[in-house]
C-alpha cells in the first residue's frame, strides 16, 4: 500500500459559489435534465416556478378576457397558459419522483410461498486455485406451458439494497423475464419472486402485432433505481416471437420491486431502442440503446421517435426517456450520441455511468463520454453551457483500435461496453500509475473496453474473437472524436484512442479454444476486473499495469451428460460477472446465476462504487470483505490486512532555519499469523530515502518509527530502499484492528537549499509474516 508524504512551501485558496434565490425567475439550471437528482429542494423549486408561471397565466388570461379583440393579448394568454401547463407537469413529475423514494417492504413476509427453483452443479470445473464455486440458482422459466420450470438464461444482473430489511437483493433478466433473489445469505441467493415473460407480453398496437411467444429478450444489462425500488427492463425487437431486428417492437418496462416477493409491472412504453437501458442523473432519465434496427419493418433503416425512417443511420443511437413519473414515462424526440462512428450515426450498444457521473457510450465506432448535468465548457461548440440528459456535453473518447481490417472497421468488432477509471476523494493514493516499462499514466486517462466478436478462440473471422482492451483518453479531451473531418469510410480520416494492451483467453490456462471466446460484461474492483467471456467462462484480470494485462484467475464449467437419475450439467455460456459483497455473481445464458469467490487479495484501491451500467448515488455501494458461512464452529482464514490512514504532511519547510520536522499518519493492522512485522520502504531508485521536489531532494534522509498497543516499536530510523526496508513494528502473535501511529521525522539544516514547491515521496508499507 502506498502513502504519500508531502510538504508544501506555497499554499493556495479557492472561492465559493452562491446559491440561486428560490423566488428568482426560471433559468437554464432549472431544467430538470440539468439536475443530478430529485430532492425536496428541486420539488420546492418546481412548485415555485409553477406558481410564477400560473400566476402570469391568470393575469394574462384576465387581460385577454377584458379585451377580446386584442390579438396580441390573446396570443400572450395562450402562450402563458402553455407555460403554466408545462411548469405544472414538471412540478408533478418532481413530486412523483420524490414521493417514490422508499426503503422497501417493511418486514419479510411470514412463510412466503417461494417460486420453484433448480440448481446446477459445477463438477469438474476448470479453474485456478484462487477461484471457488459457491452455489447456483436457475430462476424463472420462459415456458408458457410450465411457468414454474427453471429457465437458467440470464443476460445480466444487478443489485438493490433494501434499507428496511438491512440486506441486498439480486435482480437478473433474460429470456424468462425478471428474477429476484434475496441475498440475506449472500453465498446462497434465495429465489423469491419475479416477473415472468408471460406477464410482459403485449397486445397489438401501432408499432406491431400482438406478441406470439412468451420469450423476453433480453434486457441485456438491467438497470435499477435503488432509491425508488424500480427495475427497468429494455425490450429488444427480437422478443416475443420476433427473431429479427426489423419487425419486432422495442420498448421499456418499469417494474415496482419494493416488495421483491411480489414485483408489479407498472408501465410499458414504446421506445425506438431496446437492447440495454441505463439510469442517468439518479434515474430521473433513462438512456435506451440498440440494436442495429428497431422495429421499423424496413431492413437497414432504423426509425426515430416519430416513426421516420433513417436510411443514413447504420444503427440506432441513444433515446432519452423521462421516468420521474414511472406511471407516465415520456420519450424525447431527439436522440443523443448521434454520428458516433466518425460522423455516421451508428449502433450504440451500451451506456455506463462512472463514479463522477459521466455517461460513457459504447458501440460501433468506439467509446464517448458525456456530461449529463451541471455547467461545463462544451469543447465542440467552444461555449460554456448547461449539460442535460437530452443535450449532453462531450467530454472525451474516440475510436478503439481493433483487429479488423480497415475495410471491416466498425462492422464486426463492436465496442460492447466500457469503464472509465476514476479516483474518489477518499482515495489518497497517487493519481498516476507507473508501468513496468517506466511509463507514467494518469489513472483518470484509463478507459477499459470490451470488443465483442462472438466467434471461437481459433476463428479469424472479422479479425478474430473479441477482446478486453485498455486504452488511454489522453489527447481526446478537446472534442477530437466529434471533429467533422472524420469519415467512417476513409481509413485515413479516423480518430483513435491509444491502445495500451488487450487480452483474450486464447492460449491462457483454462481456455476452451473451440467455444465462444468474446469479451462481454465486466465490473471492476481496485485493479481487478471480473469479466464474462461466453464459452470461456469467468476471467479475473489484473490491470494494475494497464500496458500488461495479466490473467489472475479463471473459472469454467464443462458439460456433463445425464446419467441415470442424475441430470445433465450444463456448460457455461457466461454473459457477465459482478463483484459484490466479497463474491463474484455470474449471469450465464445457460446455467442461470453462479456465485464464485476469488480468494486472492484485491490489488489496488477499492472505490466507493463498483461501477457498471448506472453508477449514480442510488446504486448500492460495494462490499469487498470475504464472507464466511457455516454452522456451529468455524475457521479463521489466513489474514494479513493493512489499512493506511490520511497521508502524513510536514506542512511548510522554512528555508534558512535548522529544524526537525515531524508528521504523523495512522495504520490499522489485522493479522492472524503467529508473528508479523510492519515495515516501510522507498521503492524509488531516485534519491532513495529522500523527499523529492522534481529533480531536487532534501539532503537529510527521511526517518520513520511507529507505536501501537499490540506491537513493539523502535526509535526513529532512516527509511531504506526496497532491498532493506525499515522495520516499524513487530508482533509476537495475532492482532485485530491494532491502531498504529506512524511518525516521520525530517531534518532540515540552515544551509539546506530548498526549492519552491512540494517535496514528497511515495512509500511502500508492508505487513508480513514468517509464521502463517
């Protein structure tokens, strides 16, 4: 674990903003799309604006009635009446959104009747030693004749915390519909309820004939509103009897899951996109995307919200739906993320919101990031303006280098989904990562991307099987991906992000070369990626060096034929893998939900949110502690855990005066070993043991010592290099949550030449043992 020591000579200050008075006239910041979340303040403001608008409408109506022949007064009255109606509708939606916030069902039902479930085994699993299979559940059926039969087809899953019950639920969807599991025992999900595909069948309407088959497809990456206990299911045109894009209907189902034992569909809305959907701005809005066509009934010509065909589109862009009032969703006419493939509107496949609220779209032509609320500089128009869910502001992004030929680019290899690495304020680790080759990369420049091409590991079609790719956003922040000079058909006029590395299971331990081999949905904890790879199962990747992706773990289940009374074991066809609560939950197209445990330490700093799909504040924060279950008795796993406190700082060094400076930080030590030692070292080969300010270093060595209730410390000693670390504390037995105070000493002589700026050094703290 690294901890940054710093001492600054110069200090800076920042100013504060001012709040908008509640009685002020309406401004751009009052547009609901510009606001991150519904709150009592936004409801109050909406009601104030409603009163202002409707008072004006009452006055102009009276003026018009008193002068019926005055055309101007009649027009003003009509315009003001329309403004009053709009303000009233907005206030009603804000109120409906806030009124929907709840903690879920008050108590568990007593002896509920649970739906039938089935379970798969994992005999003969092909896996690394650090991967454990824990349990499996199959969930809902897609059979109209046997609705209680297990289905096992899951394209994606997500989690929701229930405040009143004090634990989480798992929600997964696939061809059988929506299934819900209690995670009261997180190692063994309990199937408690769901919405069957039969319940999602729609009658004939202006967008298509009546559904003919109880087969929901596919809601591939489900999104939820944890605050209001709502689940959103994106309907793909290949649902309910339609196997192709042009003729099936797309849309959005909203499901009330506040009682997870008895979820209820509360609305269905036609949307001209429906493969995946993502919550934007705290689930006030949804961005719905995909697939390549959208029920237009004309092959190769997608339609917009008005039903107008667009032969110039090669795929469907992103459509925005206001879901503040879930009973009456509103779909906006104009899509976003258009012209994504070098100025051609192409297929947007997914939207992933990062920890900072930026929305990242992936699809043919690469990845793009957008601000969706707040006041920002628009680098494309070179103006400062408000970002909204319906008119986002470009942030960064570009094409992603694939294995396709130039002529095939953005036709075979699809940028399926992505993750932008962010650093929360609570993460005080360095803002950069240094690669094995000595390159320094800003962490927030890193974008992880899946490229999907659903062929086997040995196929060369379309450039070969899909891959997991690390890229750098550096250089793309000036709006380059939106430059009108780019062309989707001219390989010399395309903009690409820098590709740092890529990964495929081909040739890796645990591979099944003849099976599907494409990268799919993934989630990130620290520097670890859990990802679904179709027939290759679940892979855990170490991306601590983004230029050298390493496989850290793997888990794959082979098929085993039925024998006698023993049912067949299905091979995996893995869609997604999600870190949550110390486990990896796997959504699989054949097996249902598998629960795995990765037993090695998590590298890197774990952020407050595990982000995929929506990462707004309504998402349940991750829990990464390993959970052990059992009956009477138990075992203590081998544990060495070190948590560092706020980095130490010496404050300001005073030039020309001899002085000994001290600074403190803290550490929390947990050890189950027979003995343990806490040490510190300077891993840098530059001025080892000395604080640095650029190329300048302090002449005197940095010193360190530590004290604690359980450990034995020593006097201040020089901080050594990695080959000779400085011992801080020793332990003669196990300890739990031993609070250590680490003191640093720095001598500055009167004649030391001090350079203006900050002196610092990243140190490595190690908790080790010789008696596990």
